[in-house]
C-alpha cells in the first residue's frame, strides 16, 4: 500500500494535524529526513539543522544562482541492458539480493540519522573536504583525470563568474556501482581531459563529505555518475545542463560540446557587457582625474590670488627696538621656521595672513602654543572678522608658536 510523504511524516512524529505536517514538510523542501530530525530536535531543545550559516571559515558568498532554468538540458543515460544469456541470468539472480541490500542499507542509514544528526550537514572545512577527495581519488583511481579545481564550491563559482568560464561540477558517489568504471574509462580518457581542461573549470567532491553533500543537496542529483554544467547567464550562475548516468567519453564530449555551443551566446553577451562597463568606468575615472586636476589648478590659482591680496593687508614690520614689538617664531609642519615682528595691539589675523602666505604652509591649519597647549585664535571668520590682538591673546614679547595641519 502506498503511503504519502505527509502521512509517513505524521506516523513518525505523532503529530495529529495533517495540515501542520504538510506545512513543516514545505518549510523543509519536503525533505522528510531533515523535517523529522528538526522536529525531534525542537522537542529536545537541540539546535535546528535545516538553516545553516551562509558562509563558514571566511568562505566567499556564493553568487546568485538559478538551479532550474526553464531551458535546462537534462541527459539521463541508462545502464546498458545485459547482453547474452549469462549476463541476463546473472542479472536476474543478483537483482533481488542487490535490491534487499540497498533497501536495508537505506533504512539503517535513515534510522541512524534520526537518532544521531548527520555530520555531513555541518560544513566546517570545505577546502579540506575537496583536498581530501582529490588525494583519495588519485590514490585509488590514479592521477589521469581532468584538472580538479583546488578550492571550495563557492570559490569555483566565483572564479567561473569572474573569468566568464563554464564550470563543470562532478559529484562522486563512492557506493554507486558505476562510479569506478566512469572514473577510469570516462574521466581518465585523454580526449575528454584535453576538452575539459581547455574549455572549462572542473570542480569535484565526494558526496560523503560535508562540502560534497551540501552541493548534492543544492543540485539534487538523481543518480551517479552526475555532472552539472554551470555558466553565467543574465547575471546569475545558471545550471544549464545535467548529465546523469554511466556515459562514455565520446558521448560526453559530444554532449558537452553541444551545451557549450548552445550557451556560448550568454558568455559573449556577458563579455560585451563587462567590456562596456569597464570602458565606462575607465572613462569616468579619466574624467574624474581630469576634473580633479583642473580643480587643483583652479584652487592653486585662487590660493595665489588670495596670497597676493593678503600680503597687501599685512602692515609693515615694526622696528626691532619698538617698545610695543612682539617677536613671533613659527615652526611649520615639515620642521622649518619663519620669523616676523608685529605690534602687540595688532590683530592676530595678520599672524594668520603671514603664515598662510608662506609657500610651505598648509592650506588648512591652526596655530597653537606649546606649553600650556592651546589654540591661538588668529583665523578670521564671518562671525569674528577681527580676532583679538597679540596682547589680548596673552602673548609676550617673544613667542614660539606651531603651525598644525588640520588635514594631517
């Protein structure tokens, strides 16, 4: 008798309201295993396993994805039927045992995962998962294979997007009967290796690892061997094709070639858009640089004009023996010193003009005393066009003052 997923979930969890069961399953994308586990975790006060962090260990955020475009190509390759009486006889005899074994194995795994959370659901070392897979693959299946991308799935997606290249994803299922033959005879074929290495990035991982399992859940493969071809289209990394089943090297090259031809236009459009954007940005930077250069020249002209005007306003320097003379030594930011005499009853604005007119003085500055440290109010403003005199500011006959750059 057929039991629907929602009723099966209801039987496992004991929740009486069937609508609530359906709602919980929808929240978990109808993944009954995770839904049951989360339900039990909530009852026990354990953390939710469904909503995982978007990034771990400083992993880059994955670009926007379109996992199921309407024109996605799906190629499912069936296993060839047995040939001859002996193969058929072997198939008939072994089929019941294989079916019972796989069914019992799935039930055992399902039961264990209800009791103990699946460790693959917590991705803690995505790069390590990929590296360990590559090492294991080469130890058991040899080093003749397409060049594996040495990085996480997120890094591969971002690189493919940045470089405007196709990304081929291979999910490795250790337990599948066709995996070994596919790796040795298809991925080990030199023509296929040359084709993949020159036309695309190739990322692979074992689905028994957390990183591989995460990608498996995203791509939702039905069987192994499994390949997905991903490319940038309409500013999203799009899964344009899925190839499932024991496919040979010649047929795989043919299908990949066809997929690349069908989707090359999207890359051409993306390259043209990127070139136009880069050109626009370069032009804008050049225009901004030219504007800033022109602005700088105008500001320099304005400064020179102001200097000439302010020099005229500064009164003549009094004699050394004048009883009201104030001798000021100004130390500039870069270390040089300038000196001038003023009268104690003159406004401090003339000190400001004197400093401003010096070629080594910064445009925006203030004057301070050393000890006790205080700012000398010498800069004119709209509210105070005539700052106090030297005497009113408490300056003596000989003073060492410091010019400080406000932008430093």
